[in-house]
């Protein structure tokens, strides 16, 4: 699966979503061939194809079972070694359909604000699509005649979930199936922090006088589309390490910094957090409620936002009111105010905000 010779501290791993997709693909191959393979090549959301070891393979004419053990690489992830399990069942009455269900150890969504259906499994949109893509890629012949029901489960999921904020977010009974690229980068390690600093230093050598900091792959793609004239070396995925990235920008005497992000991480930056990892601090929904009040959101909606647990909930509520652009503009301006308050006179700052589909929502400068 991975090169074991990579220096410890930088070794990447795979997301729960990628492992679930690999297990589902292996189970479908079992239905097709009468035997679940011992290894399976899986298509990741980022377009890579990676081989995974498959465990516990079993099948008959109507159902198949496969399991992939997650390797998180050097990221200290509580889901490392989780058994991502897929049970695929033939559903003759659902010709051409792929029905995705959550089984044991996969959380159930009980609150809005996550972009997932309340009452449904906590399988995020990108891994959901990736699972279906893998099932359809190898199961096309089957789907011409029948439907396939895919149940993802994680036997240790309930115990693992106790080490996360899932319950606070209204995800009960297990972990979430996550991942936007399929790859886990060791964002939480000293090695990754060092790579962020090095990336900013390299940006300082390009002559562009600018570094563009993003929280991950989706936001980097967004800002690259917004700033196509910049050299690629100007773009640095800082992950959760805003403070290290900005300190490096100051040291490199870069006159311009751009931060690209979405509502969750930007809220943490706006509230003054310089390490934005989910486990370090909760989102200040009171701050979001105050921003909403400033753009004319009704007091009762502001109170709902204040009592919520996620930034995305605020975004969904203001979108329903037709104030999504105003909300994100106010958030971007607050980020500028907070960051420049910490680094007065050190650089010019632009904040670019996108939605979860990569569409531009706001821009603020200071």
C-alpha cells in the first residue's frame, strides 16, 4: 500500500473513506467472480489508484463481505487500524441503483449543520461518491440487471468515536467516514509543521512577494483558480498550522499573504485560534451569531446559531435567508481584523472564501 522506507514522520496514510471504497469494491468483485480478492486496486477521489490488502473475504451468489484495515500513516489518528467493512447485497428490485447504508460503528447524523441528511449515516459526500464510483466501475454488468446495497460498518467505531467530537456534533453511535482526497497527510506532526514553514520559505524565493495559505486540497484548488498567474510554489497547504505559516511569512518578509478557506476553519481563525485542529478548540458559534446579527439575521435565528455546534449550521441558516454572501463577507472581514491585529503592519492580507463545492463566496482585504 505504501513505501515503508519513507522517513517516519512524513508517511502518508489512507482515509476511512478510501478504505471503505476499497472494501466495497472487493466485495463487488466477490459477487462477480465467486471469490473476494486478497488485494484490490481502488480509485481514490483524487484520481490515484492504490492497492489495498483485503481481509475476511466471503461471498455467495447474493451477498459478499470484505474488510480493509486503515493505515493512517504518521498521522496520530484515533481511527488508525480501524476495520472498514463492506457488506454488499444483491437487490433485484433496485435495478441500476447503488444504495449506501451505515452499519455497526458508523455514526448516525442527528443534527443539521453537517451537510448530511439527519437520520442517515455519517458518510461524507466525497467518500459517499467514491464508494459508489468504485462499485459502479467494477459492478457495471451486475447493475445492468440488479441493484446493489452496500453497508459500511466499523466494528470498533463506537469506541473510537469516544475519542472524537462526534457526539457534540450530533453524530451518535460511531465514527464518520471521511476524506476528500483519499490520502491522509500527517498534518498533526512536527514533520508536517516543518514542511509548512519550508513551503513558505520557498514561496519567498519566487519573486512574487506573496504566499497563499490554504487548509487543504479543496481550498488550494479554489485559490489556484482565483490566482492563476502565480507560480505553483506560492501555494502552501498549511493544514491546521496558521501560526507557523504566518510566522514564516513574517520571517521571509513577504509583503502579501492570502488565506483561502471555508466557513469552519475561517471561523476558528476569526476567533483567534492559530492552531485550527478539530481537537484543539471548539468553533465559537457565538461569534457567528454576532456576525449574523450584524447583517440583519432575525434574533431567534441568531440564538439558534449561538446554541449550535458547527459553523456549517450557521452557513445553512443564512443561506435559507438569502444572506449567504453577506454572512461570508462579514466572516472574511473578521478574519482580516483578527489576523492583522496579531500581526500589525507585518503584511497585507487577503481572505478568499469558498463553499464546499469550491465556489467563491467572499473576499476581504486589509
